C-alpha cells in the first residue's frame, strides 16, 4: 500500500503527540434499520497529495487518561463533548476516565485513529471499558471503521445493553484488518439505541494477534456451483476491493450490493448535494462483478430534510418532489452500470393483523406521513419513468423487505405488489410496475424453512422475479459457535439452497450479507459461510452441495426447548423473592425479527393450583404509544396445559400479555379468571411476575406443559423486535405446536427430602474474594447422609471459583472437578456411619473471586445428589444465590487522599439524589453501593472508612 505524504505525517504526529488528525464534520445520517442493522457514521479526514511508501506500525500503549489528555480521541461528529474527569475511573491505581456527552445521534461518540498502529492482514484484539451515565439503560457498542465517506465500512466488535448499576463493563472483540481502504481506520464507541446516551470510557487497548491468512483457493467457487441457476452476491464497500477480501469476494461471487454507499443519507445528505459511489461501482465492474443498487426510498438512513421540517411532515407536494428528484438523479447517474435497484425498502410492518389490507399494514414512516399511503406506488412510478426514458437499459425494480418468512407479512407484501402491478397494467398492458421482490432472509437456526418456502412460492405466483437479498443465519452467541451449532446452521443453509435450486427459474440472485463473521452486522452470532479468519465453515459445505450435506449431517437439534418449573410458591409482587432462587433460568433471546432489541430471562414455579412465571426484561426505551397491545413494550406468556402440540388453539390454551405498566390482555379473553400480575420497573428495565391458574389439569411431578415466553420491544409506536424462549416463527399466538416444554418438578417427597440452603453476600467487590456457604435444612435423623455430589454453575466471565472447604471436621471434600468453564463439581463424604449427616446445618464453604461488575449474577446449585449407607440416592431441588458485583468504591469524595468528614459532608449534601435525576452525573460517585440512590447506606459506608 502507498499513501500520501500529508497523510503519513499527520498519522505519525497524531501517534507521537496522542492528538487526533484533522477531522471534517461527517455527513448527517440516521441509525441503521431494524432489518439491516448497520450503525453508520462517515467521518472524513485530510486530503491526499504526494504518495510515499507505507510506514511500519507504531506500538500502541493502552490509553487510560491518567495524563489528563483525551489520548487522541475525538468526537465522530465533532459536536460531542469529551472531558477527562475524575468522576469515574477503571484503571487500577488511577483516577481518570473520558466522559462522553453531547451526543445527538446514535452514531456519535468518541473515536480514535488507529491506522498508524495496525499492519494490514493482522488480527487485533480491541477492548474498552465503558460505564453508563444516562439513560438508566442503553446499548453501548465498540466498533471499527475502515475508509471514509462512501467507501467506508463499519464493523461491530461487541455491543451490550447495560444499566447504570452495572458499573464498568468490558467491550472487546477481534478484527482482522485485511484492508486499510484509503488509509483511514478508527475504533469508536457508540449507542445504537440511545442518541443522547452519555458514558465514560477507560483502559482502551489494541493488541496485535495472529499473522495474515490466505483464503482457501482450492474451494469450489459458489458462483460456479450455481452458475446455471442464479447470481451469487455479497455486500461490499470500496475498502473491500483490494487485498485478501477482494480475493474472497471474486472467488465466490459475481455480483455485489453497496452495503451503505448508495443509501439516501450517503448519496444526498443535503438537498442538491450528491455524493457518488463511482469508485465502488467502477471498481466492481473492473473486477468482473455486477452491481445491484441499494436503496432509493427507505424510512431509515434518510436525511430528515427529504420528508420533514422541524419535526413535522413536509407537504405531500414538497416531499413527493424531493423523492422523485432523488430517484431520477441517482438512477440517471449510475445508468445501466447497475442491473437492478431496491426502489423501496422495508415499508411493511411486522406481522400485520389483517395482511389482506396491505395499506393498513404499511409502516407509519416519515415518507408515509408526508406523502400518504401511495408513497410506495409513487416511488416505483418515478423509477419506472426513468427506465421508460432509457429503453436500452435492462434494470429491474425491486421491493425489498425482511421477516419475509412471517406469513402475515408475506401476505401483506403479496397483496401490495399484486394490486400495484394490476393497477399499472390497466394503463400499461403487459407491463409491471414492480419487477421483483427481495427476500432479505435474515434468519436464525430456528427458522422454519417451510415458512420460507410458502413465502417464496407466494411471491413467485405473482409472476415477478425473486431475489434473496441479505442472507445470513444466526447461530451461537458472543462470537462463539459450537460444533453442534455450526452443523445446525449449515443444515439450514443446505435446506435453503435446496429450496432455491428447486425454484431457480424464478430466482435472479442470492446475496449474502457479509463476507465473514467478523464483518457481519450480526458478528456476535456468527451468521455467514466464512469465519473471522476467512476460512470456510460447515455452512459453506451446506451451500456448495446441499443434498450431500443433508445426507451426511443430520441436524443435531431442532426439538423444543426444555425447561423446568420447581414446586414452590412466591409472593407475586414484582420483586424477586427467595423462592425464585430454586428456579432454572430460561433465556428469552431467540429473535423472530431481524432487529435484536430487548431480551431477558424467565423462570417458572408451580404449586397445586397455579403456574408462576417471572420475566426480567432488559430494555433501552419503554413505549406503549401504539393502541395495539402487541405493539407495546410487553411480555407474553404462552401455556398449553395438555401439551397437545396442535396447530391451532384448543380450549385450554392461552396467551397472557403484560406490558411494563402492568396493563394486561388475553387470547382468548376467557382465560382471564384468576390471573394476577405485578410489575416493577428500574429505569427502562422491568420485571413481570404472574400467577396463571392451572384449572384444566391436576399439576404433578413430571407433567409437561407447552410453554413459551416472548418479549415485545417497541420504539416510536412500532414493535421493532420480538424475542422468545423457544418460538422463532412468530406464530405462537395461533399455533401452540411452536411452544417449548416445561416440566413440573420438585413436589415428590417434597416434605421428606432435605432442602439446600445457600447463603452469602448480596453485594461483592471486583477482585475481592467472598464466601458462599452450602448447607442442608429439613434433615431428619434417619436420613443418614454419608455422601454428597454437588454441581455448581456460574458465569465464568464474572466469577472465578477458588476453593471448597468443609465446615465439619467429620466431612471431607473428596474431589473437585473444574474441567468445564462455568461449572464445578464437588464430592463430599463423611468419615464413617457415625458421622452421617442427621441434622440441618452448614456443611461447606466455597470461596469465589468476582472478576467484573455485574448488576445481577448468580451461583446455581444445578444438581445435588445425596446417598446413605445403603446406597440409596435422592436428588434435591435446585437452588441458587444471586449477587451483585461492583467496583470497590473509593469513598474519598473530595480527592484529598484521605477519608474525612469532608467526604461525609459531601455525601450528606446529596442525600436523596437518585439515578433518574437530571444532575445525577454530579453525584453518582457518592453512590458507594451502586444502587442508584444516595442514602444512609452510603453515608454509613463513608463513616466506617473514617473510623477505620
């Protein structure tokens, strides 16, 4: 690579002085859409002049702000406020962090130029510690940008939804810099969910990892395998048209889609000022790649001036003129260099209740509000006029949307395209207004391929061509993909390509949304054919020969999720009482939508009359402005008492919905009798606790219920995300066969079997060991317990097991096994029958070390088996201990190096301040126990430090 003299000098000075190179304000833009999930920003930098040879990478020293400079960080927009402050600190022995305020758009945030510090081809581990200031909960994301302007690519490393009470949270990920584009690279922190979120960052690291890796050139090109059938595509930016990424792109693909460069905000950020992606288009054509245009009209990544003014819709005439001018200018500029265009993107709501009335199903976007329900038709008419003026161009016009496997949404799209084309044909016989339908195909391993088939065949019946436009399949989490998950993912890819092959005469193109897992917008869920090192995964082999893969690799899963409900009765008040510590957590994180919003955890208990369910939801915004209950932030619980797995509801089946304000609704209404719910909110997070009468069956140990939990996430009056425990199809409201299964346990011998007692602190400090005590209650003299087999589970990222020590001289710890991360198995044995356990008491002390802050984590006794001298074994009910991990508070509020009444007075002056107050950032350091409130606990903590 070569770069200009000015640029190289700028970079070396920036590295030497830890100051940013000159930044020009970026093009205005919106956050990425639910379906396409690209969080975009376009900072630009110095111009290029004289070329000089590439300089070697400069060593990167961790940035901790202890020198009281910003360490080279600058605002991406140039309007953010970045302040080095001693209000918070993560560095051991340090005092400072960088405070980020003044953000007004989701992509705003602190960015650091890093091209000086990276060598092309190498993998780097990038990490930063973040701490949320406001709002109460928000998503924060660590990313890296390669290139500038329309040639830039944006790559998420890790994002987490965190709360104020979580303290410092680590964001980290790896990225292989296979290309440095135009010589511009940054790492940055943003929030995709809260445009105004403020936060601290500290301890930023950039560590070089593995050396450059070559692609597997001996693999059969995917484009050749499907050459007779359809084009094989991928997304690209100008930065992808060089180096090893280009090699991989060309080897397997013959068409590209501009991931961001042709979107409205990138193309016409201000009225009349166009930015063209000729470098990308011409570069692709020069490499023998065709180009598809994405996108002309969309509710996301569209500058506000196009359809609004001062927050209000423009007049129909002005908005329509803006839209028509944009379409005409852009299409005429690129001309027949493109093979097709997405004219309108994502106009339809998710899962509309009456899909035959497609106009009522349209998203209430700014285009809709300004122009009206015919804005989609008007967009296609404008695009068609351009093609009519250029009959020599062979360009297809597409409508493109996500969640295409949802049958209600597919029907609404079908109805719209059918009506528009039939209406157009009345005045243009034999012609169509809409040439094709794009099925985005953002799926997960739980997607039902039969639903995809139904939608595909529905669209084909319209006589239009179909393209698969943004294909990826989520599997695994946090960048980890097990062998079993990889096989399941590949199996679904194989099923889909088998389906596509069967309908090849109607499919024009199949495009993957990303080259590798590392560059995917869903990188945490490993959704593509090639891993972060550009090497083929099983998914590649599922695509290249579907029939062979299906024959040789049957799916390893696919059965319904299995959960347990423990026999216990909680107090239904929205609070998490001790009874819930026995219950098995069930993660509610299978997304039915392309956008991944709120998620949570569910637990279940039961008694002789009722099922109890607890759902703890992590959200970033609470919204119930839509009149439809299912379009509000809410929890839905599905129960099929006889677990009949029927395809429609029987009389005993039910759907229970509770929103964050404890407003309830039912399907059918007849199930309301005896239902009770309570909700507690903490900022934008909330906990739902319910009692559901089990009137149609006699609850008993071993009984299986059909069961599911769903979390609806709304924003601006629209449900943008749906997460479930089991169902990924979105049809649970009418089809109980998609529920998981819940087994009732724990009642048999409930009064005669000993019970577990776990005790320990509710709050601990990072790095400071603590003890958890294990013991037994309800022990009888004739139990004669001589051996115990205990398996504890925990989050290894938050806790470290240290040791186990017997609390009874007559009982020994015989063995400890820690071979599996997050699990420790301990065997206890008494020293002879005279020392059998015959009375309740504490038996074992377990020492743990907290590794990082967490608002809530736990240690679960997942399995406990006891045996007497006759070898008779009994299994105990599971138990757990929940705790909070926080950073050690300093207590030195006035920073004078000692604990004194000055510190106590400062805390006393803030007494009663809470996290929701607008000036909380001034007082948060006085909240020593991190509970979001300055109270007597904090004052007492300071007093104890003074008196030590």
